[in-house]
C-alpha cells in the first residue's frame, strides 16, 4: 500500500511538472504564465471574489450583481469626474497654427482572403472571449470556414463606413490594483472586445499606419506603437539630450508629466477632428465615427459559491468618452490624438513621448532662462491638456534637474522635485550615475531568484531556463545600452546576482 501511494505521489508530481512546463513554454507572456504557476501552487487566485465586498454609497455589500453594476457605473463615469479636476493655466493663445495636411485618406482599400487569413494566423491563441464568446483560439481552428464571411463583413464595413453594433460591446473584468478591496477606485477595468472586431480593426490599422508613415505624419517625438521606435529609442533620446547639453555646460531640467485616465478622457468628436487634421476624411472618417459612437460595456464579476466559480454580469452602460479599451486601434488613436503636442510646445521644450508617458526636456545657457522656459512650457502643457481632454496629475508630475548648479534652477509650482525618478521602467538620477537604477534592479533580480527556485521545484530544467530568460535576463538587458556605462561597482553588484 505504501509503495502504491509512493508511486502515485511521484506520478502526480511528474504530471504537475509537465503541466507547468507546457503552460509556460506555450504562453506568449512568459512572465505572466510563470506567476500563474506560482500562484496556483500557493492556491492564490486574485481574479475571483470568493467573498466579494464593496462599499457602495457608504454601505458595504457582498451581492456580486450589485458590485458589478456599481463598478460599471464607476468605470463609465470616471472620465467626466477626472476632467473636472483639471488644473488651471494662466497662459492663453501662445501656440502657432499647426501644420496643415494636404494628403488625404478618404476610402479604405478593401481586403481579401489572404489578408484576413494572415491576420488570423498572427493572432495569439488566447482562450479569453468578449461578449461574442468566440476566442482567438477557436477562430484559428475554424479559419478556413470563417474567412470568406469575414472578408465580406469587413469589406461591407469599410465601404459603408459602418461598424456593426455587436462589435462595439465590451466585456470588462475588474482587476484589483492594491489597497482595500472595498474601494471602487482600487480596481482597473480589463476590457475584452469581440474577436471579429479585432480582425476588422487590424485591417483598418494597417491602412491608417500606411497613410501616416507614407506621408511622414507622425511626430519624431513619439516612440510608442511605431515601427522602428520603442522604449529603448526613447531612453536613448532622453540620455543623449541630457549628456549633450551637460557637455556643452548647459543646465538641463526635465518635467515628467503624469496624465490621469489619459486613454479614457478623450472626447470622440475631438478624436475625429484630430484624424481629419491628419487627412482622414470622407468614408474613412465616417467609419471612425461609427466605430467610436454608441459603444457600450458590461462588467462581469467572478465569484465562488460553494466552491463553484460563477459570474455576475451588470447591465450594459454607454461609453461616451475615450479610445476603446482592449482594442487594436485604441493605442494608435491615442498617439495620433497627441501627435500635435510637440509642435504646440516646440518653442520652449522638446517633448519626448511613449504613448501617454510624456516628458518635457529643457536646456538653456543660464539657470534663469531655464527657469523661465520651464514655467512657460509647463503652463503651455496645461493649456494643451485643457484644449485636448487630458488631465495632468500634478501630485505625480515630477521635475528632475541635471547639472552642477541644479539647486539654482527655480522649482515649478505644484510639481514634485526629485533627485531621481522613474522613466519608462528605469530609475534616472540627477547625477546620471545609475546608482538608483542598479539598486532597484538588484531588488527585482532578488525577487526573480526566489521565483526561479520555486519554478525549479514544480517544473523541468528547460522551463526553468525559459523562466530565467523571462524574469532575469530580460530585466538586465532592458535599457542596458543606456545604463551599461555605470560604475564598475554597480556592474559587479549585478554580475554577483547573475
């Protein structure tokens, strides 16, 4: 009996290792899959409300349906509430008229079976679904049968400038960000749109990007979601600006803007105006108008009842602002929306952008001139935000000054002055020593070592190596082209951990 039990335990342990190894090796997001394995071993599931509880109008409730409806109301109204918190500016009409675009895109070229098949083949085989209950994995299995009707639906949508209403309904999961579970503000909406919508959006995205790239419409200051640009190119531009100006004996300051609910606050009419400024007109603009209007969402809360996972789904509510969350087009619509910001501010600063991460780079011959330009640039940024449905969170906006006489640079009102700050996943210090970054990286690598030890016990050697590359090596390599010139002591600190 004891031998049989021992064989059973060994077999069960082996099977668990195989399942864990398969889950990690087949995942697109290795880091996420690794943590899923670790949490499964801990019996930790953060996505279900086993004992759901939320404070609503001063009273605590455990009713999942009430929670779902309340969170949906919160998510769909938070943009308007955020816009009401806008800081005021004292400057008006300081910008020049923006450059007019002569090149237009009035009709989207139609698609064909080859393009749709390529899009389907390139989809990540996810099992998650929107309200259509059709996953990307399911679509990939049925692609031969579904491609012809998808071509017809897509071409009708493009030619008529119309998006079917069923493709504009999102399913939202509330993800806890931290803090008390009872506060609605501690949840972030994770939006899932219909898979068919992603197909049509990818077709439109290609035509939109082709138009913008062919006519060189996208500002050089934007590094997000553009071919050939990345966080690395943004980090290099940041470092080059600082080092070049310091070598020229010029003081440098940076203002790291923080936007509140940036993707959620944009007005749909304003998005359409910005697209028209980029030459999107006629039936193409009509398509975007249909795409943005009459969108809705439901919130789905998972909870456990007697050990069984169930869902409570809210009533649908309209989404009247923002680029569609979880969509293919959303991030690109945002960068096109803010595409005119560098031209607006160019007289007094150099904006450096990665999606909604926006930093104003400034340098002048004297500290006095730098202080004046910084004040004007910040107020112009406030003004731009007022005119463009963006809200600067002054509590999280930071100023970082570089140079030997940095203390003489005038501090900006309502902006937090730091000697180091986070920028695109790296910690930048005012001495450019990278000491703070190395310390932060060391803590992250120590945490990764713990995970690697756990993974080694629940998986095989090949998967452990995959985990090493995902959790350890990628962290070391990130931004190495920028921080790799740090001191020998800092490099030794990292090599010791490796």
